[in-house]
């Protein structure tokens, strides 16, 4: 495998469970050192894809290569070079914090002195040194998540795979976690993550694919995706009505495009303030009018007609 | 976070995993022993369960051997020798203890790890495979079983219930019984949906404990029932232990060994396959 070959390469990758096709012949490639994201709503096929890449779920069809190796025949060799942070923490609650890292390192064939040295380092990194001898159960959600990440780094993985890394965490815990992931990225660890939070994708990913119903509907950097699939600004209007759909016709033409959500109208335009003036000129009186920049949420809405988090 | 650890040394496979490698069962990395290490570590936090597993068969031994033995005096074994009741029942209790310990570990404990702790999900994300999980868990319950059997045998020897040097083989034999039941127990556990299903395990274990020629010789049963008893697994464990501890040794014992070996291997392969199906879908 030469250095310019992608670290992970999938073509026509498919996963079927009985009649249900969870992943429909997707293609993607992850380069060494980048942070690559799968963005999509629940049920888009992100986790199924991650499980195939993590060599814990055989592909039904297509081709998948990690480090140039085939998961179907080289599973243990590939997994030895991966770090996996699953959606739900699967920490060993019968063990203490430090024992969790020791044992996990042993699963990777590291010697006892190696795992002890590694655990000291990783607990420092995860800001858990003071809890080393604690049981896992009383830790907060953010601490457990950091321990799961610390554990996944014990084998010094080339690729760290994170499935919904911050789901269920409070804002402060999320930022601590993001900071840790940035540090890893700076050290050259390739990150592959799934998320249904657009801010997370924008914060962490160099490049991402948007998934919906098992398919990849768009691919690019967060900035490119916004430029290609949305306008520069968005005007959000809330009216004192039960159904915003009835007002959609009256704002039609004030921007490039209008999206109707149950609780608000979104007018896509390169100049939000100008559109706002036109709304007033048309005799409409919204309860609130907010101009903001387009986000990945808008990209997703444009591509699929649905919101990411419902 | 800047220290780079050396590349992991190639693990040396243990005897059990080497044996497992030649069988047509799912992939593993030959690292089952690390799961044993994990269990030993977890066990240090919950060692009290160890004591109860040890106490039960010894209490039975004294209650039945000494108490009931005062009423029954002697028994004529299926091998034809006349022995005290305590000598007669001790080997059977050893076999039953081996079964109980193995079944407890491979059913309740494995089910908890499989369904609630999600232990194997995280283990399978490492180089370890489903075969390592099956071999590791079964090996662990063998180790525990060996400790129980050893302690039980020691008590029986000290209490003067053992007279034959063949009894030295009773320990590996007990391990063999543990292996068979542990493997089948783990296989069965992979089919369990909730704790309610564990009643089926009790339903299977209790009659085995009572009617495997444990407390009275096979000859006591009506001939039709004798046939039935000889089909069930604990009977073979009891007959094996009794043959060794009473010194009634013959080639017939090999039949029991073969029965338990087949049962254990079927359970082992089945358990590994089911773990693969459940977790690597």
C-alpha cells in the first residue's frame, strides 16, 4: 500500500438485513490524517457502515479495504490498527477505570508493563487520573465517554472510529470532548465519525458525506457543501399561525427558495436583510425574523426535504 | 500521548485455543486467555461468590454422607463392590458440583455479559474473535470448577471417604465434566431471551442432579428408566467419578469420557457460532 492510497476505501458497499437494505452500494474513501464524517438522521445507515468498516459486520456486497486489507479475511489484523468508540459506551462495569484500559490493551496483545504505562498516559489525556481507581458506574456521562475514547486509543490506532461521539452529553461535556478529538487529529490520527449534529460535523470534519436512506446524497467539505447546496444566508420567519404552510405562497419569490417547517418558514437568499425588508413591504408581520448563515442542516433539508434531528 | 508503544508481540496460543483452531468454528486470534485474565480481574472484586460455590457441595457431602450414611450403612455399587454410603455418594457430589459450577458460570454470568454489560461487543472490536470469546469463557469456568473440585476432593480425602489412588484422576475428570456442561450451558445461553428463560436451565439441572445415579445405584431404577438415565450427561460424569474414586477402573470408563468430550465440543462450536451470529451480524 503506497502512501497516497486511501486508508479506507469502499465501492458499492452494501448491507442487507433480510429484505431491508440498510446501506445501498455506497462509495467513499478516507485519506490518512483527515477527519471524515457521516452525517445523517437516525436510520440513514451510518452505524451499519461503521460496523462494516470496524470489521464487526460482514458486507453483503461491494468492496471494502482498510490499509489495503480485506475485512472478510483479515479482520483481526485490521482491528489491531483501529480504535472504536461505539454509540453506547460498552465499558466493563465490573472493573475499575484503570483496569478497563489495562484489560483492553491486553486484548490487543500489549504486555502488562506496556498497558500500565499506556493507562497512565491515557487517563491523563482523558482527564480521569484522579478517578483511576474508581468504579466505572458512578462516573458522569461525559467521563464515561472520555474513558471509552481513552480505552479505544490504547493500541495507538491509526484510525479512530467514533459513532455519535457526543450524543446525550451536555454542551460543556461536548466541548471538552471536541477539544480532545482536535488534539488527536493534530497528532495525525485519522478520525472517522458519524453524527446527526450539524455543528459537530462542522466543528470536526474536514470532509463528510451526507447519508439518507442508506445512500450518500452529497460529499465534500462542510464549506463546499453549504456553498453547493444552500445559499449564503437564511431568513427564518415565525408567524402567529397554526400552520406555516398557508403563508408559504405569500413569501414565494422573496428568496431563491422557501422551506416550510411546522413552526417556521425558511427563506434561502444571499442577502437575508434585503429579503426581510421585502417581507415587510409585502405587508407580512412575522412574530420574529432572524437572519443567519446557512449550516449543514440547511444542506440536508435542501437535499432530502427533511430536518436532521426530529 | 506522545509515547509510541512497541508493536504487540505475537500471542502464544494456549492448548485449548490450539485445539479449537483445528475445529470448523468461527475466527479468533488465539487470545482467549486474555478473556480469562479479564474474568480473574473482575473476580477480585466479587470473590464472595467463590465461597458459596465451594460451601454447597461440602455441606451436601456431610449432610448426606454422614447423616444419611448413618441410616443406609453400605451400598452395593453397579461395579459390584460394597462401600459405605459416604464413599458411594462423594464421587457423585463431586460430579454434580462440577456440573453446577460450570452451568452457573456459563449461563447466568455469560448472559449478563452478553445482554446487559455488552462485554463481548467491546471485545469483538479488538483482534479477538467469537472463538476467543467462547474458548475464553469456557476456560474460565473450568478454572473455577477446578478450584471447587480440588477443595471438595481434599475435604473428602481428609474425611476418610477416599481410598483408591485412582482418585488422583478424579480431578481432571471433574474438569472434563465442567467442560462438557460449561460448553453446552454457554451454547444454550445464546438462545435465552430474558431471565425468565433461565427456569428452563433449573428444570434441566434439578432432575439431572437427583436422578443420575447420584444418590442410589443405577440398578435401583426400573430397567426402562435405566436406559433413560444412561442417555443423560450427568450420569456419565457420576459414573466416571465413581469408577475412579472407588478404584473400579475399566475400559468402560472411556465411554463416559467419549460422551462428555463430544458433548463439550458440540457445545463449544455451537457457542462460538451463535456468538458470531448474534454479535457480528
